[in-house]
């Protein structure tokens, strides 16, 4: 019988980049997180007079030309622009110089759950008013979701594995997890990985509203309230979170700053329902168990969980059940929070930004509170950092993402030890 044991290479985090509703850099974002800033407000991108939902978590004051060539930016939709901006920040933060590297050993794995709904809106309107011959020749390359990864590769000269995972709200976490695997098994030495999204637009808001997934609250401070007994849906957000993952010895050889080590990744499917997680939490629990198994740790060793925590009734309840199932008695001791309480739900970008939150939380020993949440649901009875932040040493952090279609993804990071 063949020995299937393969020596996995160690993978570390050496760069961070973020475009978010509370800041267009990691420094601004993290300052907002530490201050409990909420990036939710009235939608400004279109007239919401006829819409039931009035709030979203929009990116603010983003100037594409500050992050890339203006001509190139005009050939990108918002989701690609956000990805390029976040990727460039992560690249520069890492100190990597692609000119000194083999570009075929440097890859990109950045996904978007939707791509550009705006181009679909504009193109269909043009067909109706001016005819099919007037559709923008760049319609397809502007809207398809893989163009975030493609544009990052072009802008930064990364010529290795260039791909994207699309798993709805689990996209960012799956992209980081698959980039982690790519480096582990020797297919690349460096990967820019994460997620991006930019779909605060009529189709996006109308579609999720029709699904009864969005909060109808008009109070920005009580709209995204994960685990709260009064939660009524998520708030649509936008932005991007991209990280530089690197093989340990490669990072050490060039003297890179190492933020953390990625040690475990779990990925499962619920095989249950297109929008609802499995009611017993078994799929998400298994993803957490697989991540801990790979990292060779016990539930008691996990200090902090950045939950998917969307503020929908089903997600928060079933994710709580999943944590209890995976952690057993240790569930009551781990500190849990939801970054979506401040920045809304960034869909495909959520996992990327929340991974960065885990890295910064570990660096600072600071777990932000689940802002806006006042009284947890009776069945949501774990420690969700309600009322105030938690300051404690974090050696191991976990990030969960759950996507429509039953996609579950969990990634684990630990403090780097030589």
C-alpha cells in the first residue's frame, strides 16, 4: 500500500491589505476596529426610495487612481479595483520585490462571490434602450469574478498559479485556504490571497431583500447585531481583504516580518439547503474539527474565534450549535466575536478581512466587541464579547465562513514559533 504521507511545508503571513467600510488601509481599518467604529449608513450609490432596505456598509472616499494606473482602473469594476488596492498594500507590506523572485513561483488566489452586478444592470438597460449592438465590448471581462485575480496578477507581475474560488460568503476563506495548500505542497512559494466584493447596487439590494436576508433596520448601530435576540438580517457591505502567504524558509531567507503562521484549514459541504446552514451545525463543526486536526491542537487551545456571525436568525443559531459540537466543553471558554457588527457582510470579501482581523487581534492581544449587540438570543449562549472588548494573549485564532450552497470553511492561525 502506498504511503500517502507528504511532507507539508510551513506557511506564514507576511503582508496584509484591506479596503473596508471603516478604512481604506489596514492601519485605518484596525484603528476603526479598536475604536468600535461602525461603517454602516444610508445607501448613497443609488436612490432607495422604492426599496425596503435603506442601509449598507459602503466603502468611502476610495480613489482608484491612488492605488493603480488611472487608465487601468477605468478597465476595472469596483470589485477588481478594491482587490488590486488591497493586494498592492499586502505586497508592499510584505517587503517582497517581485523583480528579485521567480515570478512563476508567485501566485494569486483572490475570489469574488458575485463579480459586477453593476455591469449586468447597465448592459441590460442599454440593450432595452439602444439595442444589443451598443453593449460595451468589455462587458464580459469587466463583470466576471475571476478578473479580480487576473488584474492583480497583471498589475503586480505575479505569474504563478492564478485562480479564484467562488463559494459565496466563504469565498475569501476558501481562497486563503487553497493558497495555503498551494504553498504547502510546493506549487508556489508566495501567494496573494483573499476576497473582494463591490455589489451595493439595485440588483444586489433587491435580490437579497427578496430573499429576506437583509436587515430592515434604519438604525446603523442596531442593524448588524450578530447573536442578538432582535437580529433581523445582515447588512450588505463591500471591500477587499488580501494577505501575502509565504513559505516559511523563503520568508526567513529574505528577512520578512512574520505576522503569524497558518496551521490548519477545514472545508466541508452541508448537503442540506441552498441558503440555510445545516440546523445541527454538523457541516461547519466538521470544518472546524478538520482545521484543528491539521494544526494538531485541541479545542481548549483555541483562544479566539472570529465567527461568520451574519446577524441572520439561522446563521447565528446554527453556527453557535456548530461551535458547541466542535468544541464540546471548551465552547464556553473561547472568546467569539463578529467583525460584521462593524463592517456589515462583505460577502466574498468577508473571509479575507476577517482573517486580517484575526492576525491583528493576535498581534495586539485585543479582541473587539461585537458592537451593537446588547442581549444575546436565548439559544446563543456563548461568549460573544458583548459590551466591551477583551484583552488577552492570543496564541491560536480561528476564522469561520459559511456560504450559500452549504459551503463551510475554517482557517486557523497561530503565533509563529521558530
